[in-house]
């Protein structure tokens, strides 16, 4: 196994230094502090997948070598909570359809858990950055818009942005997701991960990449349905009221 450096986050209080080492399922940890140097060694899942990771840090002055460390479990991504976006219209909490949020939540979780979550080799591909960047960009506008809606307030610029920036972002998001799906196909073929057992006479297993071909078609159908929905919402929300003629 290669030895790599993990991402390390620093925080400091009057008498303590906190380091967060981004390594999940960490094992065989060795953490030493000698004079003004801290060394860390361990195995786990970091930015470059499952590997040995190590680093050393030199402090400006000697520190008291009282190390306490805590390992936390792998974080369940907050994206799962977006299921609430389907529940809200289902129980009548918000006035909108169930299908558009369902398409969005299903689409994002499919990419997150099936394509990126199950294939370590996908996680350091540049396309992952674009997928997350595009998903997050719209939410920077959407959630403040909803928060204001909860207190019956509308800011013109925010409303305009909420109902306009999806026009470039949504197709770009779906293209980025499609690239991720296409890039994952040879990996699924090679690893046979999630392959489907076939009845005797039809071969042994069907590669999951065939499911992904079908998913690509569904993605563009999903894009069309949500694009149409957002277009209608845009017309409704940005409609300028015509003045009555005298
Ligand atoms: C047959 C199809 C099979 C499909 C198979 C799956 C394939 C999947 C493919 C799809 C892949 C897409 C994956 C996603 C990609 C991306 O996200 S790319 C990045 C860019 N994305 C976007 O721009 C889209 C962002 N998302 C949305 O806009 C929504 O999620 C939406 C569901 C598409 C539309 O939202 P909706 O709620 O229906 O409309 P709004 O106009 O926003 O809201 C309506 C009213 O409801 C109020 N409201 C909604 N939510 C809340 C809330 N949480 N809190 C308070 N209020 C809320 C909102 O204020 C509106 O109220 P009114 O103003 O009174 O009308």
C-alpha cells in the first residue's frame, strides 16, 4: 500500500490544540508527540481511498505530550435528509407536487450511494467536484428562498435567482452526473460489483453497467420532467401583474 498524507484540520484554544484527521474506518493508529513534533500513522479510508496515511507536524514551541484521540464512525451524508423534500408535499406541508422532488432526491442519492459510494475509484475523479459544486450552487439560493417563504417574505432578487439559475445549472448537473455514470461503467464491468445473476443458459451474470445504460435514458427523462416543472413554476412566480386599464 502507498503511504499518503490525509487532510488535517486545525483548531486551537488557550491551552489545547485540536486536529481532525479526515480518515474513516481508521485502524492501527500510532500517534506520538515528542517535544514540538507530532507524528501520526494509521490505515483507513481517506482522500485516496483505502491506504496507509501519515503526517508529522512541527509546533512553534514544545507542547505537553498529553494526546487524547477519538475515532468517529463514517458520516452518513446529509443528502439522505433531502427525503424530507418528498415528505413535505406528501403530507401537504408545502404546496407542490411529489414527483419533481422524488426525481431529484432519487437521482442525487443514486449518484451519491451507488456510483460514488460503492466505487472508491470514482471518488477522486474530477467530475465528482463538478457534481457536488452544481448540486450545492442551487441550494445556496433555494433554501434561503424557502426560509423567507416560511415567514411570508419574498426578496425580488432571491426569487428571480431561485427561478432562473436552474436554467444553466440543471442541465449542467445532469451532464456531470451522466459523465460520472459513464465513467463508472467500465469499473462495474471489471469488478462485477452489483452484477445481476442470470438464469442458466443466459450466461452467468449481467453487468450492472447495463442497468446504468437504462438509467442514463431515465436521467434525461427526469431532466425533461423537472425542467418542465421548473419552467411552469418560473412563469407562475415571476409573472408580472398587468395593470388594469382605466
Ligand atoms: C419517470 C422518471 C424517472 C426518473 C428516474 C430518476 C432519474 C433521475 C434524474 C434526475 C437527475 C437530477 C438530479 C439533480 C441534479 C441537480 O440538482 S443539478 C443542480 C441544479 N439543480 C436545480 O436547479 C434543481 C433544484 N431543485 C429544485 O428546484 C427542486 O428540488 C424541485 C423539486 C425540482 C422543484 O421544487 P418544488 O418544491 O416543486 O418547487 P418550488 O417552486 O421551489 O416550491 C413550491 C412551493 O413550495 C414551497 N416550498 C417548497 N419547499 C419548501 C421548504 N422546504 N420550506 C418551505 N417552503 C417550501 C415554496 O416556497 C413554494 O411556495 P409558493 O411560493 O407559495 O408557491
